[in-house]
C-alpha cells in the first residue's frame, strides 16, 4: 500500500494544486472563478498564501499524486467577528479545500483541516475563519468535526448562485497562548 504524505505545499506544487482544485472542486456549492483561484494559489510562491497538500506515493523531491489540499492566508477580512481585544490582530482565513473524488469520505479533508489549524496555531494565530455555501452539508460536517462554529449566514448571490444563495461564516478560536 502506498503511503500518504501530508506536507506544506511549495511553489513547485502550484500547477498540481490548480489541476486538483479545478478537476475535483467544482460542484453547485463552490465558487471557483479561475483567474482569482489561480492568482490565489500562485501567491504560494511568495509566501502570502500557504497550503497543506496530501499526496499518495509522494517523496519530497519528486512529488506524488495529489489527493487533497487546503489553502489559507493571514487576513483582516473578518475583523468584525473578532473579539474586541483582538480586533486589530491578524487572523487566518481558510480559502480553498478540496479532496480528490477517489479519496472523498475517508477523513482526508478533516486531516488536512487539522494540519492547517496546527500550522496556524504554531504561527500564533488565535482566530481562524472559513466560509461555505449554507447548504454544503459535506463542508459543514468537516468544519464541525474540526471545531468550527457557525457565526453568521447571509445572502451572497454573487458567490452562491445556487440553492439558497447564502454564505455561512464559521470560526475556530484557539486557546490563547501565554
């Protein structure tokens, strides 16, 4: 059996991440405008975006078959949800998450999300935000398992043209380190 490797994505992985996301990410709930998503993932090269990548048969030097990824960045976009004492501090936004269809339902998304949270905690981040289509049950379950709590659901027809057309914002507040 081939081993699964979960590692930090690097600039050399950007095209494989784009291919994985555009092949296995599209569904009625996901908003994936190609130019924006490519620009987002390209930012891995300068370090302003980070990503965790799962691959089968991967070796750091050669790479393996990408099975899933989660991308994230530091942000101030969710300041209005921040506790008053941390309103001016950067927080994290988990931007994209995708699992290869052949690996769906096996807990890989939850593992990638857990690794992302650990990475962000190691960077001193205390508040992590993620959003999804209100009706995306698979994403909702993965987020709940990882400890994310729903904060708000609002109309977002530009990003959510299907179903209810609403976005749900969720947050995970990490223990404050002393």
